């Protein structure tokens, strides 16, 4: 049985759909000419005209495609087309009026010492991104002289577009779009994209509503099972290009320091199937399973019982389903749990070290709960205490301390899935940890440095929003953490997925941010627990995993309307 779901706006508006152009391999920068979207396929050198409402695709440079291979940046200013290819920036005059009618004649504008990635033009100013330099370079359009440069907000290859007083930047590694003041380069806010590897962006005014829509292109590869009937092993793991365009919806809550972006309506079910490892005969058992939490990015719309009825309790403001068993007999077969209808969006906080200076004192009750070793964190061991000092160095600012600790853990550990969670001292000695062990070490180091923090999370929905209506199961559970800033509240931080295995700076996308597929269950409390005759059971007495097998299912029902 499925919940009745509302009609979602993107399902009936052709301008809010996913655009999948034909015969395209690797889309990069984009620009609009009227209602037509002009984009560059870097892999083939195709200059494309794309109809956003029906995917129709036309190659505008059929006899010059080879000349445009490896072109990554594209924009228009008045009647001139601007391009970046390898280390150079070019412009083609009288291109807009002659698109598809005449050969393009690229003229050299400037050459950089490193590859030029994206380009945007506004008035007499030309903006050029270059990952290798770490800057966005600003040139005078008439003279080609460099005026100034801004620090690049992310660490990946960046594409650019200008909208009035704002410079917008998409970053391939960060899964993020940044909004900058185009005059000063000041970062105003950033938003997470619903898909990985954003590669281009362009604004267009909706022809009916008049609203500005920000379209983002994505270019990556996807794994699939290739069926080769002529092979001894007919099912082969292979890769294929995956590129498309999708509207990026967002709303910046300036007073609360965060921006919300694309979200999805999903159905999530959590079921326990009794499957005890040993013969058990229990009486007066209460089995508690927390509901999905209510947060600024996550809204619980409906929940119902599966298998058995439950009673609802409130603990520390969190809702919990309580399943009561008069007795559990050996070999008894039961399934029980809940199914929830949930709205979840991406969230990204915008806080600087200056914003966390002169903070009020941490409330005493927070210290008693979130600065202590209450979960086998080995905070009294020499190796963990030494790491807590090394991790922050001479930093005194709370935000810089948190980031230093995160990066320290990333440098010390490699990711590996473990059958059980070891304590932080063992994890440090081993140098390998699962997501739960990353979190445990971060919790210990943060708390030893006086920063209140807690574990949150439980599961990630498989990040495939294009697979709507298809039940999906996560491969494993997942946890992350939140740290507390007095006067501002709880701020999220991912545990390990952003550990950059190729060296270099670590991405910042999930530092103070979560993607739409992070689902939060029972914040600040245990997600699942047992009571026997009203007395809480410790996991050393009876482990949940010894009693039952859990089944988790996600079904994405549709994309939510733009946030407000």
C-alpha cells in the first residue's frame, strides 16, 4: 500500500522538468538565446541548441565540431559568443544572430598559464575560472588586462554565469552552486545541488510566470551491467556517460544562516522481522523505534504502523513508536514497524569564523550531556587525548577548531566497512574506520576540546531521484554528527564520505550541509531501544541484532515545489 501523494508542480510544468538532450556526451557551460538553451559538448565539440520543453537537440557547428573539442566555458554578451578551450579564452563576434547559419570565427582574447575552465561576461568585465590557479580571474573586456582576481569558492572545476549583481559558480567536486557579489567576490551563500558533478549553469525567465529559473548541467559516468551474449561472462560491469540538465530550486534564509534547495517527497519504511539467534522467552517487552525527525529541512507528513499497532511517546521532543509485547516466545514470527511520508531537502549553512566570535557560554545541561564520554569514546586514553591537542593546533575559533578536527580525522583514517564499531583509540592505531568509527573519533576530539556534539542520522536514501516510484534499499546504515554553536544551534557535519583519497584539500560540501538523501531519525535520542518490565536493557544484555533483522525501503514519489 502506498500513501496518496499530491500532484507535484514539476510534473505538469514543462519548464521544471529534467532535460535530457539527444546524442550528448559531456555537457559543460550553457547560455540562453531567447527560449533556446545553447550548450557545449566538450567531448565531441558540439555547439548545441536545446529545447528545454521537449529535449530536441540541434548541432549548430556541424562542420567545425573538431575545432571545439575540449571547450568547457561558454557565454554570450550581446552578439558575441565567448569560449574557453585549454589555456585560452576566445570570442566570436556576430555569433548570436548567426547561430547555425554561418561559420564561427574564434578570436584570441587571453591565454592563462593553466587551463581556463569557465567564462562569464557582464559589461566591460570578463570572468574566467581556472581550477589550477585557485582563482576566478577578472579581465577588462576591451583591453584584455587583468583587473583583479577572486578566490575560487570550491576545489573542483568551476563554471560561471552572471545574473545582475551576482556571479554564480558551480563546482564539480563540491556538488555546490555559490552566489558571489560580482564586484567584490564576497561569498553570499551557497546551495547543494540534487545531483553530483554540476558542470554548467544558466538563468532563464519562465515564459509564463516570469520567475528566474537556474538550470544546472551535470556531466559524469554511471556504472551499469552490460549484457554481452557473445562472452563467456555475459554480464559485465561497465561505465557510460551520463549528462543532463535540471532546474536548481533554492531559498536563502539569511536570518538563520542557511539555504534550502531541491527536495523530494519520499516514502520510507522501517520494519523489524523477529529472528532470534538464541532461544528466548521474554515478558513485558517494549520495543521503541524513533520516528523521522522534524527539522528545517525535513518534514514528517504522515506515519502509520506496519504489522502491529504502536503507541506513541515523546522523548526530548522526539516522537517514538512503542511496540508492546506481553511475551515473546521461542520461534515466534512477527514483523512490525512503521511507514512514513517525508519531505526532505538539501540544506547548506553559511557561517564564517567571524560569525562565531564572542559566543555566549554553553548551557550547563549541554555540557553534562554532550561533552562527556557516554558512548565508549575512549576519551581518557593517552592516544585520543594526544590527538585532541594535535588536531586543533593553535586554533581558538570554534568553527576553525571543528574544521581542523574534521580534516585531522580525514588525514588519519582511511575508509573501510567493519562488522562492528571499535573505540576511537583502537581506530586511531589501526588507521582504518567505518562511518560510525569516523563519527566516534570526531565526537571524542570535539568533546575533549569543549565543543558539544552528538550523533545523528541513521540512513541515506539511495541518491537516485530519477528513479521515482521504484522501491530502493540502502546498502547499509549511516551516521553523521552535529556540533552545537551557543546562540545559533545545532549545525550538521558529514562524517566520512568527503574524505579525499587523491590528496589535496577536502571538499566542503557537507561541512555545515546535508544533501536531500540524508534522512534523520530520532535526533538526540537512541533510534531503537528495548525495555523489559519497564527497565531499559543495555546492549550487553540483549542486542537488537540478535533478536531481529531490519528491512529498510525508500520510494521517491516526486520532486517538491521550490522552497519558500
